[in-house]
């Protein structure tokens, strides 16, 4: 039995090659693509991931998708539309589809499309600014945006449609967005979801064999390396069991 893993980075735009190496070392067949370009995260066709899923389907027996942050958003959505996916692992997950990211134009549009149609999304709060612009946290903005969005239900990721194994990994001290709250929203709507929350962990989980990454924008991600690593250690046996390695 072989397992393939589609490994999706977040808004940094940098493929998780170090994490891919960790999974490859335990026998997982990994594809870790760069899934958006200079236009940022803006109306990304969910169908654009099919080429990677097709490749894994040809050479493995089972398929898992793991994503972090905006990559977790993609992973969760892919699980709802592609029945070949057996496992979804969402680190720093979201329960809803959000506006795009990377430019003012992207922020006015959905992050995703399916069959050419933009998915319903939660827009950002207009005029909002972080308290510390040089080291911003966006948790309050995301929480407020979801709270005031009149069509939040339509923008909810339909996780109930995913028939496979769903694992959520969230830090209770995430300062990028309220991932632990998003995870609770998913758990309420979908029975059988495994949710692993590290109270003191932030936006980045550190798996065994990884080092803290300095990649990505200058953001307040919350947590601390020790807490982020503790969450990774907690999640690792659950991930390995799901991947059957």
C-alpha cells in the first residue's frame, strides 16, 4: 500500500520542500507544487490541482492532501470535490472561503473558482488596519469579517461532503487568523473530524524533523517554537496513522 501526498503551501507562495523531505523519508510519495503566481491568490481554479492528483493516482494506492493556512483552504475544498482523496490534513485551517490575497484587485474577488464560477467568499473588513503595522496580526479582522458577513453560510466550506479522513491542526495562539475557532466550526458541522489544538501554539506547526521556517511575510504568527513543535509532536502520530506509514 503506497500513499501519495499533495502538499500545499500557504500565502508565502513558497513550496514546502523541507516538509516534503520529512514525508519522503518515511516512504510517502510527495508532490509539493507552487500553486499561485505573481497575481497572488485570486480566482484560482480548483481544477488546476487535478494534474497533481492525477499523477499521484497513477502511482499510489491512496491520496492525501495536506495544506497550511490558505493551502489548508485549498485542501479542504479539494476534499469536497474529488472522491479520489482519502485524507485531508488542514494545518491552521479555515472553515470558510475567503477573498483573494496579494493585491487590491485580488482582495475584491474570491480566492477560488470551480468550473469557471467564483466561489462565494467572505470579504475582508473595509478600512481595517492592524494595531501594529510593522508586525501585524489579522485575527481580529478575520473574526470580524466572518461575524458581519451576511452570506457567511454560503461561503462555508462544505466539509460535510468529504467522505474521507479529516484531520485539523490548529494553534490556540494563532495571530494570523483564528484557526482554533475555525476548526471548532468544522467539527460542529462534520462528525468524525479529528481536531488537534495546541493551546499555546501559533500559526505554524513544526513537525518532527523540521526547523522553524523564516519564510513568508513579516507577520505576527503567535505561538513560540517550543509550543509549535509540541503541537507538531502531538499531530505526527495521527498524521502517520492516516497516511499508513
